[in-house]
C-alpha cells in the first residue's frame, strides 16, 4: 500500500455533500450505454462531481478475481451475450459488446479514466456492491488505490458488513428500496456515512429523521428536474440520475 496517500474517509466524503450532489447513475445511462467508459466520460464531461457504478466479481483464467462493472446478474439486457454473469470468466465477459462496440469495463479501467482526466478535483465514485463476494476484492482494490474518493453501497447489507470488517475507513451507504423502522440502526451498525434510498420511499419525515440523526440521504433514480428540485428543497443531499444534462443546473448551492 502507498503510505504517502491518505485514505478517503467520512470527513472527506462530507465535503462532497456540502452542496447538492448530482450523481451520474451508471455514468450517464440516459445518454450512453450504461456502465461503459463512454457513459462515465459523458457524466464527467457534463460536470458531475460523482458517478455511480455496479460491480460483480468473476474469475479469470489465472483464478484471479476481477471486478466487472455491470448492473444485472445476467448479461442479456446490456450486452450481446446470454446467461448469468457468474457463469462467465473474465475473458468471456471482456469479449461481449456492452453497447456501441464498448466492452464491459473493469473497475480499474473506470478509476484509471478518472485519474487520467481529473487529477486535481477528484470525482466521487460510488461503487455499488451488486454481486455476491464483491466485498473482499473491492476492499483489496481500494487498499491498493488509497487516493480514490469512494463511497461503497449495497442493498445487500451483509456484503456491506463484510466490507466494513475489512475496511473501517471508506465511507459506506446502505441502500434501501422501501422504508424500514430499522434503517437508522442498520446505518449505525455499519458505521455508515449516508443512506441511499429509492425515490418511491421519500417522505419529508424520513429525510428529516435521517438528517437529524446525522445521515445525509441520496435518492435514486431521479431524471426529472422538478422532482429533483422538490427533493433538494426537502433536504436531500443529492440524487442519482441517468440524465445529468437535465439536472446539472441544480448542482452546487
Ligand atoms: O445506487 C443507486 C442505484 O443504482 C440503486 O439501484 O438497481 O440502479 O443499481 P440500481
Ligand atoms: Mg446501482
């Protein structure tokens, strides 16, 4: 590990939420093939200070784990392939077309793109642990790349707990698709920095309770400007959007 680089932590993460955060969902999924390098480039070119991506872990021919940036458990919706991601090797996945001739990227390719273009004001990368067994390889990846600004999230709170057991520094966000009485307890147990929730479950009282407990709320997936304005007025910290071109004017202040 490079000891000269300070690990990104909760305090550094809160800087990103000092003003409304427009997060490019799967890059700019409404403008380019989701979770591909052109999609991330598009979001960053539009001015996003944060992007979101989904990772699955697969093995390569040398039996090394590779983190692949793809949303579904299966490849057919987003590529020209068929079947479960987990039934593919790394080499098989890299041969698939994930849209407009672009391959499914490795996590390392996305972070390299960011390092190359944004050496100073580094965008936040929200890595969503989508597949089983992603906690350990992601923790190893971050240990080898200590300068990255990263938020780790997942609907699978056991995967998040496994990550937290290996990495007690990187900010974490449990994801929720419906409201639960135990949400704040879950966040506390994980040492979370914020809560990432579905647009469908947002109510003023929920945002107030989370904010009062010290947890900013990020909301997915918001593509309408009026809706984003309403959420911003409620005290939401930021939104995930497929259309950063539509929402970017709300970023900042
Ligand atoms: O992380 C926010 C959002 O990406 C969660 O839902 O299904 O788009 O990964 P999904
Ligand atoms: Mg996601």
